[in-house]
C-alpha cells in the first residue's frame, strides 16, 4: 500500500544497494569505499587507506612535510610559507599517468581505495597551495583579513586531482567525506575500531592536527566519531520504509524502526556535544583558513584556473569548500521525515551541496527521498493508520525524531555562533553559504513542521486536555515548549547579527 498510488514504484532496495547488509571486509577494492552498510553507516565501509602507492612517493613526501607543525613537532612547509615556492619550482611531477595503473586486476576496475586516498591527499595539497597566501596574511596580522589566494592550480596538482575526482564522480576540490574528515582517520588499535574516540587519529592535517589533542584533530575526529554511529540509523530508516511499503498495519514494527533511529541519534548527538571539549572555539578560526572553497569567497574573486585539465587553461572554476553541511546524517532524516524547505536561494545552496557527497551517499539519499515521498511517510505517521488505542504512538515518535533534527541543527547553529560569528567578520562559511542566515533557514523549517505535526496529529489537543498517557504527554509538552522558546531566541539572534553586519 502506498499513499502516492500514481507514482511508479522504485526498484527493490536489494537491487539498488546489494551490499547494504554485507560484511564490508568481503567487498573487493573496486567497491567505492563509501558503499553504505548497516554496520558502517556513512563512514567508509573499510578503514581509509593511509599510505599512497609507491609511485606517488614524491607526492607523499611533500604532503607529509606540509603541516605547520608535523607529527614530530618540527615545522613544516606551511610554517614558513614554502609550499608554493616548492611546487612552483617543479619538485612535484605530474603523476596522472600513474593513476591508470591502479587497477584491481590489469586492465580491470580501478582500485577505488587507492583512488580515494589519492583524492584525499591531492585535495589537501590543492587547498594548502591555493590558500597559503591567505594563511601568511592572517598569521602575520589576523585583523587584516585573508587577502587573496592563488588563482592558478598547477598541472602537477590539478591534473591528478581532476582524474581522481572524475573516477569517483565528485567535484575536484576538498570535500567533507572523501578527503577532510571521513576518509582522513586511522586507528591506534584496528581491533578496537573507531567507536572509541581515543583510538582514532588523523592521517592529514594543515596546522596542529597530527597531535590528537589539538583542536584541529578534535574538530575532524569528532565528526568521524559521530558518523561511525550511523549504521543503526540507516538500519532503522530502511526498516521503517520496508514496513510502510509491505506491512503498513504493523505499527509495532514501524515504532521499533523509529526507536532504532532515535537511539542512534541519541548516541550521535552525545558524540557531537563532545566538540566543545575536543576542539576549542578560540582555535577554529586559525586552521579554518585552509578549508575555504572558491565559490562566493573574497579570496578568489576570479575563480581558479586548473592547468592542464579537461577544463582548459583559461576557464575559471568555482567549487564549494569543505563543510559539515555535506554530512549525510541530517539530509537522510530530512528526506525520510519529508521536511519541507522554503523555496529560496538558501535552500538552493542546500541542494548544491549534494554533489559534494560520495556517489553511494548521493544514491542512497536520493532513494530515501523518493521512497519516502512515494510511501507518504509523514501522512502514515499522522495517526490515521493506527487504532484509537495507540493512535498517538507514531505521531509521538515522528515528533521525537523531528526534535532530534532540531536539536542537531540547533547545536550546529551554536557552533557557528561561538566558533565563527563571534570571532570573525568574514561573511561566508567555508562552503560559501551566508554565515548568519543559512543554518537558521533549515532550523526554522524544522520547527515550523514540528508545530504543524503537533497540531494536525491531535497531539496538541491531547497535551492541552492531558487525557492521554501522562509520561508521553509530558515529554511532548516539553519538546514543544522548548522548540517554541528556541524559535523565538533564534529569530532574535539572527536579527541581531544581521543588523550588526548589515546582512
């Protein structure tokens, strides 16, 4: 049964995502590292490849010598602004041709683990090269702004970066998943895994991040620690959709799927809250210099030329920078809960971010969005499919999951406020979105939907009459009171910061 009977059904989940329930250790290296499983979630299905193939040793040597402070505590190339001169001197050869040799079998499929590791390292090098002048200006006088970045990316970096990006079907610029965060960790004890925060380390860093106690490491590794808990979230989401499609009368199974997602989000948000301890707000603006993009950034008024690539040597390119907005946790919940976003330029940025996610993430999120619309998840959870005795079970669970989306986005706003807005006058976030208004755009939309669900499902009337289960009535009442308070507070804060900055 579906609520959109005129929509053509999507192919079965097992056809679209045959590895969803697989043991990732059995998958070949030709499988995209970001293939989604219910065990590994949105994290790479196998630990990231740390060391590049031997043919790229010259590249590895430069990337390892690049950080402002290296692992041994000595100063790297960026400390004295020597990376650009080194690259411009011709010390790094163009190794694009070596990438075609990275096959699982001779002439066969690409080794996508090696290709993704190359994308990570070349994107780190590209960002460091392009933004090194901004780092130099800021480090000498951090009240003087960031100045201008380099406007040309040399062929020795641009060509292999574009090649790797084309193979992976992602834009040729540093991204959240395939380079900066999710494919950028190693483990002290592999048998312990990434679920223990103190067991994970960075592979690449710009500033002090190779020290696991640094704020740069904490910023990145907190994201890894959050995402390693997403397996149950995906399991719950796919179970809910399967229940609605195949056995909609089984509200107990639907409720169980909701509870799986709620438990997962409780864990994820607990890890997210550790950001305040793992990465101090006062430190962020420093290493943030290296994760800006090109799009909508004053440092790149004329874009960047990628020399020796299919784009040509005269066409300026614009790419969005690394951003936590590229994470797939909240977009998946947006889709399964059918959260409507306002039709405005800020939402267009949200859509633009989709292309920067790994292809398996994009495919899965697109399926969740289409399937949820086909089945009418929100309508199903309105209470009409349940008996009178338990008519508020699904609306309450749906509202609780919406509340997690609100809570997650609210915390993201607090991060933006404390880490960035109060410490920098730069008007755009690293991904090129307006720093003041973009996050509130999505947060207001979630809280608006919460009010609609609260009223339309009958929960508001039940709470006001206090005739239903006392425990659940109290929980729902507290959720909605908190959402109302935060809505008013957010509105005041956004107006205040916009007025101060003339935004």
